[in-house]
């Protein structure tokens, strides 16, 4: 018997929890019901009906909420119809249509909890007529906004008509034509104001509508691209001597090759990137092979290459740390037969590097318009031998001679590969993003 009672404990706990949840749901439903009664007494039947709907969603057994929803809902329907009629009499069909949409939403919500709210027999015909007049008003208002060059307002009217007033196929055609006029006019305005990227996007939106003079929008888009494209000189990554000496010798060549082949030769829209070979050649003429180029010199090189913008990049910080290092002392004889010893060290080396990039206004004599940093990290195993004298004088087995001859080479190759991969991807993305921010 004890065993049976023990097994009943989880069942009892689950039952208690279920009852607690049910009680909480009932309390929440009753709270919404009480709010509905209060709103109904304050003469707000539509809000009251929504509270009754919320109560019934939580507890379908609330008979009083169902009855009150029927009454408050009927009052709300009558109130909505009267409000819409007032707007219609004043010629404000957009407002009238929005009121009828709210009426539709209330009827749909009430029907979802099993309380249908009736409307007049001619409601569907009245609704269609009001929506059609609202769409006509939207087209007229949008056309007026286009004439005033208030293109945002024009598109707002058209969006409202499409999203809320169920336009007929014929009305949709008018809305699309008016939208094309608004977007094309908007694109023209942006082009005249020198906001070429915005002009390009508005023209693309106009073209997506199809027909309606899309050839004109395409021509405008090409003109925006022609005027807005900026020539950029991106100069090779360099470093100051103190930093260069701490990095693998082949890092600069591989990093700049990777950037040139897979980033600078694949420039995005709006950027005309100077041939990386030409940029590198000009940089070397100013002393920058692996040497850092300052913003002033970068601006000068940019001007010589016909660029409006120059980008200079420098590896300005490097950190190398060793961990899990194990040292072993090995005895050996020299070629002359003398006893001596050398050390074999192995472990893991972590290399962290940071590149600072600067976007320079070539016409501004080195003014830095934007800048940022990217970092990359590499980890590699190392194993090499150390000797205080000339290791060539030692009687070494071939395997140990390799530890001297190739000291650091294998982990340097791995370090270079990982750093190049991490730095090039981030530089390619961030430099392009920064330069594109300079173009409106």
C-alpha cells in the first residue's frame, strides 16, 4: 500500500497544478468580463464587446459574457454604421471606409468565439460603395501629393487603399499607375538633389510595377548610377617596422593578394575601385611596400590615381602568447667530440593581430572621414630546438636537425593562413560598408 500511495504523489501534484492553472484562467476571464461591463456602462460598446471577446477566448463557458457580447456588439455595429454615415455625408470616404473595417474586425472576432453579430441586409453593397469611393479619394489625394512633390504622402495614400479597402481589379490598375507616377517623380527629385542611391532605389521600385513607362525609370536608374559612382583607391596593408618584425614575413604579400583578388576586384555597385595592381605600384613609389601609409600620403596617392576616396590600412597591433609549453633537455656531442646539450620546446602559440582602416577624403588633404578596426586570431602548435651556439656544429640525428632548420616555419604558415582568412573577410566587408556610407 505504501508503494501505491508514493506513486500517487506525482499525480496529485499534477492535478493541483492543473486546477491552479484553470483557476488563474477563470480569474483572468472574469477580470476581462468585469472590464467589459464597466466600459459598457460608460457608453463604449465597441471596447466593451472586445473585452467580452477576450473573456470568452479564455473561458467559453461564461454565459453572461456571451449574452453581453451580443448586446454590446449590436450597439457597436449600430454606432459604427452611424459614424461611417457621418463621414460619408461629409465626403470623407477614407475615414468612413476605415470605420467599416473596424466594424468588420469586430464581427470577425465575435464570430470566432461563437457570437455572430448581424448587419443590415444591404451592408455588403454599402460597404463596397464606400470602399470604392475611398479608393477614388486615395487616387485623387495621391495625384495631388505628386503634383506638390510630396511623394511620401502619395505613397502613403496608395498603401492605405491597397491594404485596407479591397480595391477591385480596375481600381488596382489605377492605383498601380498612380504609384508609378509617385515613385518616378520621387526618383527624379532624389536625382536632382544629388541623392543618387535613393534615386536608384525609387526608380527600381517604379520598374518593379511593370509597364507604365518603366523604360524611363530604367534610364533614370542608369543615370543615377553614373552620377553616383565614386572612384576609390584602396592601398595595400602595411605596418611600422616594430610591428612588421613580429609577424610572419609572407603575411603582407598573402593578405594583400587575397584582398586584391577576392575583394577589391569585386567591387559593389556605386564603387569604381582602382586596379589593385596600379594602387600597389603607386604606393611603392611613395615608400609603401610593407610600410604603413599615413592618411595624408594616402590622399595624395588617391588624387594621383583620380580617386575621390582613398583607403589606408595598417597592422598596428600584434600579440603572441605561448601556452602548454613543455621543455626537454637533450645531450649531444659536437663535431669535435665535446659534450654539450640543447633544448626542445613544444606547445601552442596564439597570435592576435589588429588592422586599423581609414577612409580618407582624397580632396581633403588627408582628412579621415571614417575609420575602424578588424581583428583576427590564430592558434598553432609549435615544436623546435634551441642551442646557444651554432647548431651546425652538433652531431644531430636528421629528425632533430629538422627542428633547427625549420624552426617556426610550419606554425608560421598556419598562422599566416588563419590571419589572412580572418582579416581579409572582415576588411573586405567593413571597408566597402564604410565607403558606401559616404554615398547618398
